């Protein structure tokens, strides 16, 4: 952490000078994404995991009143471009809120909201959303499928989710996003909204979202073809992502 912050500050200082020379700090900082840019200040140490797991779900429920308008009551967002938070892995929610706060993940909507939360608040909302049921909730008023689906897409998606594509070096999604295994910080996508999944895959592919540690998602998503990103979004947004083999 110390080492990261030190290199960040020296990098930032350099950029600041460059920005001053160019006369427009915002423009230069926004366009300046050197390959060694630190994707996130979050590190998966025991300390981080303990901090992310220490929240008070009841207090989180009260705080979540601020989030309901967009993320839906009980975490099921009615808007397909806004993510569901119900039952998401705690570490994943925690990391995203920390990244929004640190501006490592840029969102004009979530940035100021996350900044308004204290470290305690973050742990509490994480405890609340992480404990909500993922399926069969009366508050889930979404209708499926969320995207017009192409009949050929189901097999494209389920192959990538279960097997990946060895010839292009793409690992199976389920090795990190479940149900087979979970990588710390990788959210379950099983009941996510389609348009949100598509937007995130596109953002990773074009680098506008760059907060993935060791860049698995920027690498994988850039290797996918456009129709594959659509197929995966349709699949996960079908509400059936729990078990790829159970799909039509
Ligand atoms: C005005 C609407 C709005 C409100 C209010 C709002 N959010 Fe969000 N939230 C969004 C949108 C839109 C995104 C997706 C941002 C993106 O596309 O990068 C998002 C993304 C997130 C994510 C990332 C999820 C993921 O799977 O990566 C988390 C976590 C989150 N919000 C938590 C919260 C919490 C906690 C609150 C309340 C304290 C809250 N949000 C309030 C609109 C909102
Ligand atoms: C090697 C592990 C790994 C593999 C394989 C992987 N992912 Fe990810 N993915 C991650 C991690 C870690 C994150 C969280 C990045 C971060 O910290 O912001 C993530 C984030 C995402 C997100 C954003 C989720 C959110 O809630 O914001 C989407 C969508 C996604 N991955 C889709 C996929 C798809 C589709 C595949 C298969 C083609 C895939 N991933 C394969 C590790 C992986």
C-alpha cells in the first residue's frame, strides 16, 4: 500500500507538471493512461477482507434508502443499465465502492454518491446488499429476456462461460464469476442486468473501465468479438446464468 501510494504520488506529481505545461490539467490527466497505472488501491490482504466483512447489515439497510431509487428495493434494479446489487459478493461490492471513492472507476453518477459514504457506511451497505437473496424475490419485478436475443447466441455464451476459448487464451468466465469458482472481487453475474453487463464488457475492452487488478477483464474483453459480448450479456441478463448448462 505504502509503495503503491508513493509511486502514485510521484506519477501524479509528474502528470501535474505536464498538465501545467499543457495548460489544461483535466484534459492531460484524462488522456494519460500509462501502462503501469495502478488500477485500484484495494489489495486483497487479510486486513482488507476483514474490513469489507465487518459491516452492520441493519445500519446498511437504513443507508440503502439512498440507493433504492436506482438500485431498486431489495437490490433489483428495474433499469437494465443499472446493476443489481442483491446478493452480490461482499468483496465485489466493497471494492467497487472503494474504487468509485478513489476515482479508480469513473462514474459521474456513483462517484459523488460513494464519496458521500464513510468507510463505515461502505462496510454497512456491503453487509446489507451482500445478505439479500439473489433469486425468487417478490421485489424483483424485472421481466426476461431483457435484450432481444439472437437464437445462435445462447450456445456462444454458454461455451465461453463453461470452457472459454483456449485458442485465443480466453479462460472460462465461470472460473472467476461462479458457479465453479470465485476470484476475490469478481461479482457473481448470474442475475445481473443485460445492458449493464454489456456496458461493462465494452468499457473494459476500450479501457474506459480500468480498475481490474492485473487486468483480467481488460484483456479478456478485448479478445472477445462484438457478438460474443452481446451473447454473454444476453445470457447473464436472462436470469439463468446460475448454471450455464441449464440454458435452453
Ligand atoms: C442515481 C442513481 C444511483 C443511485 C442513487 C445509486 N447508484 Fe449505484 N450505480 C448506479 C449506476 C448507473 C451504476 C453503474 C455505473 C457504471 O455504469 O459504471 C451504479 C453502480 C454501483 C455499484 C457497482 C456494482 C457492480 O456490480 O460493479 C455499486 C456497488 C453501487 N452502485 C452501490 C450503490 C450504493 C451503495 C448506493 C447508495 C448509497 C448507490 N449505488 C446509489 C446508479 C445509482
Ligand atoms: C481470471 C478471472 C476472470 C475471468 C476468467 C473472467 N473475469 Fe470478469 N471479472 C474478474 C474480476 C476480478 C472482476 C472485477 C474487476 C474489478 O475489480 O473491478 C471482473 C469483472 C467483470 C464484470 C463487471 C462486473 C460488475 O459487477 O461490475 C463483468 C461484466 C465481467 N467480469 C464479465 C466476464 C465475462 C463475461 C467473462 C468470460 C468471458 C469473464 N468476466 C471472465 C475476473 C475474471
